[in-house]
C-alpha cells in the first residue's frame, strides 16, 4: 500500500529543533497537553482571573488550528485512498 506523502519540510533554523517537528506531526497531542496544563494552572496556581481567561482564549485558538491541521491530514488520506481504490482491479 502506498504511504501518505509528507508535506514540505521546514528548512529554516527551527528545523534543528526536533520538538517543533513533533508538534507538526502530532498537533492534537500537543493541544491536549496544553489543555491539561491550563486546567492545572487554573486549579492550583494563584493567577489573576484575566490571565486564566487569556490562556483559555489562546487555547481555543490553538484548538481551531489543530482541527484544521487534522482535517487536512484526513482529507489527504481520503484522496490517497481514492487513488488506490481507482487503481485496484474490480473484484
């Protein structure tokens, strides 16, 4: 079975940091860690309410970006599946 083609790799100075590559490959995992961290901060650290609200707003924005990245990956997988199915002989 053909593998899903990777998108272009970053070529700048950030390419030297493997953490950034992990974040690009697994945005939903990074988002879940960030959501848990915000919840822990809100519960256990004395922080002004405005700061918590700003963190939650930033987290909602990050969730939107994560959703779009995951939707793009799903759409690419369906396109690849359609190509493979079109090349397969009928049963």
